[in-house]
C-alpha cells in the first residue's frame, strides 16, 4: 500500500507520543493503516461518516490487522462529534481531504466539546487555507510544524497545531510558535525542487485571490498584500 505524496507528508509529521490518533474523513483508511503498521500510537481510530466506507475499512482491518500490536477502532460518526472525552491520554486529530470551511466547523465543534483537553490537530485542507489559519489563531492554537507538498498537480499545506495556549514552550525539543495566517516555514525552501514548488504555489495563491478581488464581492486586499510581501 503506497501512500500519495500528500498522505506521506502527513504521516511524516506524526510524532510518537500520542495515546490516540484519530484518522478523520479516513476514506479507504490508507493513512490510518500505515500508522497502525508503524505502531505510531497505542490506539488508532478510523472515522468517516459514510457507512459503506467504514464497513469496508472495518473488513480490511479485520483481515490484515486482527493481531496488530496497536489497538484499532472504527467510528461511523460526524467528525464534529468525536468522543475524545471517553478516552484518556493525549490526542492527535488528523483531518485531510476536505475543504477549509468544513475543517473550521469540525475544529470549532471539537474544541467546544472538549475545552479541557490539550488536542493536537494535523490538518491538510484542499482549499481556504488562509481562513483555516485565521480560525486556529482565533482559538489561540500554537504551531508545532507545517509543510508544503505538491502532489499530482495540486499543492497542499499541512499544518500541525496544538490547542495548548502557551507559545514558545518546549515540546519534544521543538518550540511551538504563533501561527501565521499565510504560513512561515512553508515558504522556506531547502532544495531547488522545493523552491520551484514554493514559487508555483505562491503564484497560484495570488492568482486565486486576485480573481476574487476582480469579482468585487469580497474584500481580499489585505490577503493579497500579505502574500505579495513574500516576493
């Protein structure tokens, strides 16, 4: 089972100190299964609202992971209703493959239902990254890590954020930082190939907001100005 570049990037940003990993909108369960194989956490949860998908994932897990070292569980529920309070320990909630607007709703509901929990979110929206980042900032989340990946002609931001309110504290020898509405580390290329990805993504993002600006229905001047300064 070979993961796409997008899922591989998400997988690489999962650290091993969580008690529970929640693979939300899990689709066919490829990411969660890979994390299960790696014993990335004692408990891996597969979450999707589509009964047929969860039934298929359940069947495959029963077939291939019946004797897995890590415990697994499937949930056919809305991501907004994750039962985090029922499970003791630390939580990583992975949400990928959906739009930023839906992701914002998920995160907002989860935080409201579990205000006393320290939750890490590993997020990979298909669009509306700026709005998502602004929501994370409003929720006083801190940034643990972020990356930009190109996969099959599309560009994806991957954001690892924490609800822990204290910024600049040590976590696994890394310092949490404030979240930027346009991103910070994602624009720092360490190779010629990644520099090309960064350039293409910036061009695409600016073109998107300029089209919105021309439509005249939404004021995005501040957003365009922020991204333009990256040049």
